[in-house]
């Protein structure tokens, strides 16, 4: 997966404007493997809202597809964080195109609303008229954040998985395979 980072923070990108990938334990160890992606308070400047997107490559969404991931924040929360998993159906990388929220972690920016241990989340795509090209994104969006803000500290995301359901043609082939296997055994 080759993600794309877009920082749309109103006060401008900060000292660490993009989502980044760790190569070690960094602030905390990874869920699995050697590292994880993270965003933090330096996504914006001063005392500003943060709007930092980690955008997936183009995929073809179908009803029933799932997106799962693991996330966490620091052990001792000093400034609450928020993350939203969202998607679009136009394939754009423009932040304004991500209008279909799937999961919001810590919507009210409380000190206990974002997990301080690796926690798995999963969402299912639904409501589409048929297969649709689009992208999903992790939107790090604490308000009044930044280096001098009341919100935003550090979050990690690890082990992201996008699972497409088999299309009707694939299901027909599976059914045919089962039928052929059944006939072979007689």
C-alpha cells in the first residue's frame, strides 16, 4: 500500500506536517512488525485546528468490504487526540472529497476516549449502488491543537487491512468449484 499524506490544517502545516513512519519503538512499540505510522501535535502551527489526512491508493469499493486497523495514543494523555476513518467515492485525494465517515475515535476529545494501548477497529462499507472507485483516509483532526494547543499529542496507526468481498463472478466460480468437487467425489 502506498499512502499519500495531505495536511490541510487551517493555520498551516507544522514542524512535522505529514504522517510519518517509525522504524523503531519510537514513542511506543508497534502493534506488530518493525514500525507504524503516526501523526502528532506538530501537524499544525501554534494554537490551531489540525487536519491531516493519510490517504489510501485507489480501490474499488463494494458493499461488505471491510477496513480494519490498530491505533493508540501515549500512555499518559496530556492532550486528547481524535481520529476519523472516512472514505470517498470519487477517487480524489482532495481532503474535501472525504465525506463518508466510518469510525470516529474520541469525537469529544476526552482524556480517556482514545486508547492508550493498541486497540483494533473495523468498519464495513455499505450503501453503494454497485462497485465504486474511491479511497479511504485516516483523518487526524483534533481542534485547538498544535504545539500550543489544548488538544493533540501523538497517535499511531498499525496493521491496516482492506478486505474486498468477492464479486458475483468470483462467487459463481466458487460455487462451480464446489459443484465440481462434489461431482468428483461420487
